[in-house]
C-alpha cells in the first residue's frame, strides 16, 4: 500500500533526525550556564525522546503494511489504532520543526546551522506530505473507521510561521550587538531596556 | 470503577489548568519583543492546545467508565485505545509541569508566580498519582490487553528535577544583576562573558 510506504519513509527519516538533534543539544544540557537554560533544552530533548519511543513502536507496524496482502488481514482495531497514532505523529512532525527552529537561535556555526536547517526543511516537507496522506487515508477508511480529530494544522491565528527563522536567527546576534540603536516600534507591555532583543540563544554569543 | 473516577478528576483539573496557562502566556506571544521569544511561547501554547484537544476526547470517555456496569460492556478495542491514550497523557502531565516551570522564569509578579506554582504542584501530584493508577490498571488488565510502552518517567540521567525551579526562578533577576561577580565553575564549552547568567525570562526584568 503506497501510503504506508511513504509514511514509513517519512518516519524513518524523522527518527534519524531526532537522534541527530538530541546529540546536538545534549552538550547544551550538560554544560548549561544556568538552571533555566538547562531545563529548556532538557525539556525539548525529553519531548523528542518521547516521540522516538512512539516511533519505535509505529515504524515496524507501517513496514508490515507495505504488503497489500497483509493489509487485508488487518483488523479494524489495529487500523483504528494506527490512524490514531498517525494523527498524533502529524503533530509530532510539526512540533519537531519548531524545536529545530528554536535551536537555530542557539547555534551559530555554519555547519551546525546548515544541518539544522536541512532537517527543518525536510521536516516541513514531510509534515505537508503527511497532511495529504492523512486526507487520502481518511477518505479511504471513512466508512469503516472514524478518524479521530481534525486536519487543521494548529497554525491558525498566528503569523509565527510566516517568519523565516533561519534568517531571523542568523541576524539575532547582530541585532543584539546593535540593540541600543534599534527601537521596538510595536505596542508592548514589557519594560523597555537596551537589552530587550536578547534571548537564551543569542546570549551565548554576545562575545563572539 | 475507582481508577476512572480518579483519572477523570485529574484530567478535569489539568484541562482547566491548560486554559488558565494559555491565557497567561498569550500576551507574551502578542507582544513579544523578538521572533525567538514569540516562537518560544507560541510553541509551548500550541503543544498545550494539542493536549487540550486530546483531553476533550478522553475526559467524556473516562466519565462513562465511572459505572462498573458500563465497564463490563467495554470492548477490548475500546479498552486498548483508552490505555494507550492514558499512557500518552501521563507524559502530557509531565510536560505540562515543565512548561509551568519554564514560565516561572518569565513571570515576576507574586500573584502570577503563586498561580503558576500552585498549578505546578498540583500537576506534579497528579502525575505521581497517575503513575500509581497506571500500574494498577496494568496489573488489572494485563491478561486481556497489553499496555503499550513502559512506566519510566523520563527523568533518568538528569538532575534537572532535583532543582527547585520556583526558588531558582525567583532569584534569577538578582543573579543576573550580579552576574559579573559570579563565576561559572563548571566545565563548559560556551564562551564566557559577564552576561552569561541571562535567560529569555530574566531579560525582561533587567530594568526592574
């Protein structure tokens, strides 16, 4: 079954991505300069660890479903379970993309930034592709199995995804360095001070 | 069934907690001073929105299972689905506690800090209670339904949960103010500079 092959490829790729990403951020946890930073990256790493455990269960099940012959033997219960898990992992891809975008504000070396950005782009493509696959599966199985939840992408009401975070993060150090000459022109309730452009990610690199 | 009543109470409480928490952090998204900060709180809010949607599906199912008579009519498929969802929501409680701890580094007003800390304490109690309930359910249904995953709490290998983040976050402004007199004595690969103690949360309050 074509969709299962495509999903298997998507989740095999993101499984490798989780492992690379967790390895990249582990030093940030081990050598964090304060408790907030430590908790921040520890939290992200743990969420991806939880996702990895779920994928280690899901990927072999998708592999079995490559075969059309086998699919005919799948029970309604198994299919319902699978579709429910796929629904969850669609959000998992979305959240992983955001974890990668957040990390772009931390890493300044070109090699690491390139690696993060490639993972981010692949994850975004996989996320969009998966939405299409889920729509097909929903149509295919709608008579037999109700698909839990809906297909909206949680991007409603926010303009955050219109931002090129790869670009924004690359200029964050510069804007920090020049922060006293930059004015925040938007309405804000936060106290204004000359360091207002700083973030967890940019701080590490103030001296670089 | 006693366990279902207890779980229903836990998830009804955390459902209200999600709504309060998302309302508290929405202004941080609306008035963020930079793209990184905006993405950071947007991401946390979205993850809790995803959890809220799952709980809106789960809570009515738990309510139905209050009645022992009804439980006898529950199919293996339904029970398997329920246990799988409960396994996921145990991690949801754990992650929510960490979202609350991260937010404590942002909020400085006593009222808001107290509210966040109470939610954090309730969430931690609910998380520990849920682990006990899951162990009981695992034993009760082990013959009929295999319970997916394991019961470890993802806290292994980290000392992050030994930290009193309520206390740590309350002193972060002070430590920022005195950062030039504080030395980081742990081995670190990060460039050292006098602003090294700063975080997203503490920066907003440098001038206060």
